[in-house]
C-alpha cells in the first residue's frame, strides 16, 4: 500500500537528490518514489471505490483535455496573431452559428453521459442490499459512538468484515456531523433528530481513516478514528472477544418492557396499541388517510410525537417519550422492533 | 455593417476639472453623490476587508505547515477560517466588481450622467460599512467559529462565539447589495444614451445586469434566513432546531438559495470584465456577441435552480439530488460557451500583452480549470467522495480567486488610467500578474490532490501523510501574498506620481474612453449619441479603403 | 438595431386617472372577498378549504395589483418584474418541497440503473 | 424601503442625472417595483419555510391556528383594505390637481387606518397571546390538550409571530413614509405634474396590504373553523 511508505524517508530521499538520480537511472523506481510522495488516490478498499475512481479519472481526463485545448489554442493565437504594428487591421468576424451550436451541444452530450453514469453509482451508494449487516452510529461533540447489532460497542473505531455489505444507520446527539471513510469513497452527514444511512462493502483488509466532515465545533478535527476492515474469520473472533454486551435487540426489548410498552403493544394486536410484530418496512395505515412506510424515522416520531402518527383503529392515547431515552436507547428500541419482524418471518419458516 | 472609423488617438479637449479635483475635503467625499467617487469609497473599503481576510488566510496556511498545527489552537483556527470565508465572500467578492467597477463604469459605458438613484447609491455604501463594522466587531470581540455557512444547530445553539453580530453584519451588508442591484437595473433600463440599444451595450453591462438580477432576487432570502437564525439563537425558539420538529436542512436550502447564485454574483461581473479586456487587447469584435450576452442571463437564471448540489451528502432526498445534479450540469454549458467565444475572439486579432490582458488570459485558463472541476461536484457519485474535502476548497478558489479576483485585478489595471488619469508601471504589473498566476496555482493545485486523497476541509490538525502537499500549498500562498502586495504598492505610487494617461491609452472602444481621464463630474460634456455596435474596431476592409 | 430603438421602454406614459367608481368597485370586491374567505372557513370542505382560501387571496391580490397599483395601465416591464418575482418564489418553494416531501420515498429502481446501459458505457470508455 | 421615496423628495422635484421629468418618473416607478420584487422574496423565504412545515405538521398547525381569533384577523383585513382605498384616493387627488388639503386628508386617513391595524394587533392579539403564554420565547407554556404536538404548536406560533411581526414592521415603516408625505404635501410639493413620491409610496403601502391578504387565510384559517366553530 502506498500509504505505508514513510513520508519522511521519501522527503529525505528527495532532498538528498537520490530521487532525481533514480529517475534518470531507474525510471520505474523513480516513478514509484514520486507516486509515494504524491499518491493520487486513497486506498481502494470498497466495492464502489473502484467505480467512483473510474468516473473520477474520466472527469480528470475531460478536464485536462479541455484545459489543454483552451491553453494551447490561446498560446497559438497569442503568438500567431500578436500585434505587429499599431496599424494592424483584423478581419471583421461576428461569430459563427455552427461553432456556437457545436460548443453548446458537445459539452451537453458529455454532461449527459456523466450524469447518467454518476447518478446510477450514487443511487447504488445509498441503497443498501437487503442482506447488509447493520451498525448503528451516534455522533456527538466530539466522538463517534458505534454499536453493532450483535452488541459490541466501539468509540472512534469501526470493525467490519471484508466481503460483507455493511449498512450504517446514523444519528447525532447534538449538531450535524459527517461520517467519511475516504478509502471506501463514502460519506454522509449525520443529523440530529433523524436517521441517515449508507452502506459499503469492504474489499481489502486494512486500517483506514474515519473523518468527521461537517464542521462541528472546537475539536472537529479530533472527531476522527479508524475503520478496521478484517477478513471474516478474524472479524468473527473480534466479535466473540467483545461479547460483553448483549445484542441490541435484546437491550431494546429490556427497555421496551421496562417502560411497560408491552402493556399496550401486545404482539397479537389485542392491546390498546397496535402490534409491532412485522410492521417494520411495511406501510402502516394512519387515521389521517396516509400510510407511510415504517422506518427508523417513523418509529422515532412515534416515540417523540405519537399524536402525529395516529394508527388507524387505535385511540391516540400514547404519551410522548421525548427526553426519556438516550439516542442509544432509541436505536436499541428500533433494533428490537426490526427484530420482531424477522422473528416472525423466521417462525413462519 | 460598420464603416465608421475611430481615430484611436483622438483626444477630447483635456478638461482641467474632473471628478477627483472638482471639490476637496473629507466631507466632499463622504457626502458625494457622484457614482465615480462612491465607487472609490467602495474600492477602499473592500481592499481593507480583503487585507483582513487575507491575513486570516496567511495565518491558516502557516498553521497548516505542520500536521499538529504550527501556530494556533483549534478554536482559533476555526475562527480564522470562518472570518476568512465571511469577509472574503460577503465583504469582498460579492461587492468587488459590481460596487467598484460597476459603480464607476455603468453610467460611463451607457452614456449617462450618473446612476438613476445617486443618494440610494451613497446610502448603500453607508449600509455596507455598517455591516463591515458589525463583522469587524465580531472579529475583535472574540471571533465567530461557525464557518461562513452558519449551519444550525451548531450556529443556533452550540457555538459560543459572536454568531449574532456576524450574521447581523451580513444581513445589513445584504441590503447594500439589494440597493446596488436595484440601482443598476433601473439605470441600465432607463438611463441609456440616445442610440444605445440593448444590443449596442458593452458586454460588461450585460454581465452587470445579470448580476443585479441575482442581487435583487437572491439577497432578500439570505437576509430573512439569517434573521430567523438570529431569532432562534437569541430566543431559543425557532424553526431550524430539530428538538422541536424543525429541520436543519431547511436552513441549508434557504442559505444556498442565495449562496449558490452568489457564486455567480462573484463570477459574472468577472466574465463581463474579461469580455471587455479580450476585445480591447485583440482590437476585434467579440465573437458571437449575442451568445455571450445571453449566456450571462442564462447563468443568472439557471443559477437559482442548482443550489441542492451543496446538499448531495447532507441528507437531502435522492430524488431532489438527481434533479439538482442535472440542472448543475446545465449551468455549466453557458459558462463553456463564454470560454469558447473568448478564445475564438483572439482568432486573427491584433493581440498585445499589456498587464490587463495577462490577467484576462490567466482568468480564462484558471476559470476553465475551476469550471471543469465543478463537474466533479455536480456529478453525484464523485461528490459523495469530494464533498467537504479540500477538492471543494480548491475548486471554488479556482473560480473565485482564479476567476473573480483575477478579473477584478485585470479590470482595475485596465480602467486605472480612466479612474485616476495616470498610468502605472506596466512592467511591474506584468511581473505581478505572473507572480500571482504562479503563486495561485502552487497554492491551490495541491489542494485538488489533497481533496481526492480525502483530507477534509476546515481541519487545522491533519494526518501526517497530507503534509507534503500542505507545505507546497503554503509555499504557494506566500508567493501569492507577495503577488497581491506588489500592485498595492505601484497603485499607490501611480495615484501620486504616475505619468498622465490621456483619455484612451489602450486605443479601446466604448463610451468610457471617449471622455477625459479622469472623467469630469458630469461624465460627458454633451450627452453622447451612439451610432454603432460595441467593439467596433477598424477592420481590414476599412484599412483597404 | 436602429437609433430610434434607444430608450426602447421609454414610451410616452399617459398618466391614467382611474375613475373613483373603479376604486370603490375594487374596494367592494375586496370586502366581499374577505367576507367570503372568512365564511368559507366555517364550512367543511376538507382539503379544499385551503385551495379556496388561496384562490380568493390570489384574486384579491390581482385586484389590488391591477387597479390600486395601476399595473393595468402600466408598461409590460412592470408585469415582467411582478411575474418574475413570483416565479422565483415558486422556484424556492417547489425545489425545497421537492426535497422535503420525497425524502421518505421508497426507492424505485430506474430503468437506466438496472444494469442495462451502465455496463455498456463502462465497457465503451474503459 | 423609504429610501426610494425619500430620494425623490428632492425640493426641485427634478434630479440632474435625468434627461427629463418623464424619465425620472419611469425610473422611480421601476425602482419601487424592483424593490417590491425583493420584498416578495424576503417574505418568500418565510412563506417557503411555512409551506414546508405546514405540510409536515398539519395537525399541530391546525391547533395553533385555532389559538388565533378570527374576528380580529378579519377586522384587520378590512381595515387594511380601507387604508389601501384611501391611499389610492390620495394619489388620485394629486393626479387630478386637487387642493393640498384633500391630499392631506386622504393621507391622514390612511395613517389612522394603519395605526388602527397596529393598535388592534398589539392590544387585542399580541398582548392577549402574551397573557395566555403562547408567545414563543416569552414564557410559552405547553398545554396538556396539545399532547405530544405541543412543540409543533409552538413552531406554528413562531411562524405567526415572525410573519406578523415582520409585516407590522413594514407597517411602521409605511407610517413613517406617510408622515413624510404629509409634510411634503403640506409644503405644496405635489401637483398634477409631480406626484411620483406619492405614487411609489402607494405601491409600497398596497404591497403591505397584499402580504396581509395572504397572511390572514394562511395563519388564521388553517384547516377551517368548522371543528371548533370559532371563539
């Protein structure tokens, strides 16, 4: 990996003049030294990184081509048509419709190609596959707090298996943060009061930077960490070694029962509130005529502002739980509700 | 079509009294209604703001010499980049060309005695310096640390710095923009000299007209947005706070509804200046006049429907993202049309290389780079990776500094003889243009690479592997700073000792060159009557006669 | 462009004196509009309440703009300014709404994403 | 706001930069219209935010709307419409070369109506709201009957106060302009040839009226009144 080369050593080499000698004597080695000094891209470590790089290099080629084109034409004209005497009389040229059309249409076509290609990648980056493993992220001034569905908690670090799609569901406890892993070419802002998500599939084992990219105050630059992409076996070991915490769904269930949610939300639907079994990811009919799909945000809203999601057939008697749960507990409750769906499916099989 | 010749060296009778020496004393300047003097007042003010913002930039680049931060505490660094952004964007770039050259030149170019509302014009300057006072107060009272974008809830609830004073300063300065834009639109519509039809207007006027549209339609939105933000911060109730159901992204929508078009407020006047410079120094008509003119209007209009490309990764809907992405590509086309037309204008011209022309050519090159790298950010997938990294920083500096500031300097050099009646040392000016070009590229090109490598912006402390490029960038910044100081020195010299320029030192066309340098207070002795197209330089056919 | 085009919009403006009867008529229309909009609010029309209220408001605005503000007798430029301003307001509302209201939409694969076209482009370029 | 008007309050009535009075009038009118365009966008920022939140929090906005008293909103609408009429008549009086006392009478009547609007708003609406603890930031109290919608009800009240407050501020500025106009009229500045200051101030006044024409149904009449049947 290019990042493993010590920068100091390279600078010293350059200063001592070895780099230039290298270039002259062993061209390839010299180029490698140069590449180490000026790497052009971060490590390529996720399934989408290579695709984004290809698009990026295409754009780079387009940029270089047009810049070179404009520059060389200008230089050519500068020399060829330089003023030779004050009596120069240039020809009377007004313009050319053909040229105008050409340089309107050709760039437009290039833009269409880039747009289509780029948008499809974008949609891919923000639509996790159904089988993605889930990690929940809470950003707060100035640290990252993560919890795996299996239970282990991490701070400013994220362990993920190679070759497995991982979906991050993120929220913030205070201001807006941004979760960015350059090696994976993924980034998404982390907002208070709602959930954002993206996914990636690590392809190369290694240790990669994790940055906060939305300015969040004094120690914004210290809200950084590392992503450890590990082979699945090592990852399984790591999980096993960190099983101090029970799975998030179980923690969620504990909260659910502690706050006596289970008194009303009885699984068979006979309670004063709707059954939560199997509702996740499906539309829920409300008494105001809408039927929004139950997702993380809707569950959160139902906890904070239950009157705004009146489920059809039930009296709007649920009290608000605003301020009673930490962000982590809400995520655990969400994980619990999600697990209710999959349990049912598992039972059906 | 045009057979009229202009004797390039015919000088109108030297008028001994001009706008500079008509009256004397502090009061005559502070109460002046003359658009030319008001332009000078603005020039002084924004130069001051540029220096303060520049000092912040220098300190930032010094700090970034070392990964752990060579100079200042993280909090101080945050305040430095915030104040750099706020001052440079709202108090230098936005008013730079419109309020100085625009004020000075619009009436001269359209053959009017003054702008339509001279008192409003003077008032806009007082409003502007009031805004400056608030922001400078915020700086001296301890600074502001939200970045120039003021995203809530950080700015509304969590920041402990002087957010309200800074926001109020921008709010107030916004009214100066509105008044200036309003004044220009009315002036261009109603004050043109006889014979000055829309298609005889210099392209600088078209560009200023497009800019004024954005001033008038965009600025009120940022004003009300900052008002809401201030209320939210002071009263602790409001509409952006997620704790009570507000949506912080709504602030971003309203903010960028102004602030993206504001980018075009900065670049459109520059494009207008470049159209003037390219024609004057190649002594040729602009290639495709109507395409260049209407592309300015197209940019002004489309610029209002692309703001969402600042929000591709901030949690905006994917569907909105798609729409904003395609529209962002669309706005690139008229800019490309302009670049191609300028290049084509050089074809078979009679090109000379005085300093303003060097700035103009530098502008075309750097703006091309800046514009094309914008495609990386309009494109959704690459924007995921590049958003909020140094790539963005490099991109908008290529457009705003490589574009707008180069054009501003080019314009100042071009019209300096008109403004002061004196020449500056052309050799030094060319040297400075060269130094700025080199320094600029050395500063900001490495930042493109830093960005793709993943270095986030607004980081005063960074991982070690980014150091080499950062040191290069800082080295370039020191060259750039020198490049900016040189013109400051020779302009001061020229103001006092420069040789007299004569009414038309460049042999250029345009009404502003047909009056004395400096122009008399009333601009023209008689209201000019326009009978020909702009840029009507003598052509080969004429020479053969 | 010929010379006489200069001051193109500088048409001779005949100062139109609006008869008092017109003013009073407009005034009465506005009063009726106010009564109507208040009255309709007490009738249950479902979501049409809002639509009716807005239609009445726009009508009232048109009467004020056309007669009290003399736009009916003014050159086209004034109308362009007004229409332009509302057009821009429309841009702001529509595009912001486009985000806020589609955030929770379910993802629906688009035809050109379904790996039909993309491989061709990539194959062609690399 | 008042600047365009004040600028034209030039004693000679004619400014040197123009070719003739006609050009000056056209410029003044166009200037004011462009200023009104910026005002549309200024209020537009709030209307945008309002539209979005209304869509997201409709039930809470209905509750909030029902906290407002329709009769005062409606009365104030009528008051403003009357003031628009008197303003138009003041301009007409100048146009037709009426005595300066006639112009002053209509202007003063307009001012009285404007002041009435502000008085009603302050005394019977804002003051009441304050007493009832529904002014956000000034002792706002969540009522139990709002349930979990209370924060969004507060948000509605934020919009109500921001929007009506900004509107009232424009009224105050308008009253200031009217006072200047009365002074000018008293000095006999306005003739059937020169009344542009009156005319463009009138445009401003009518604009403020139009803003209220929209604010009234959008704030007071959300979701209709049939449920609670008014107050």
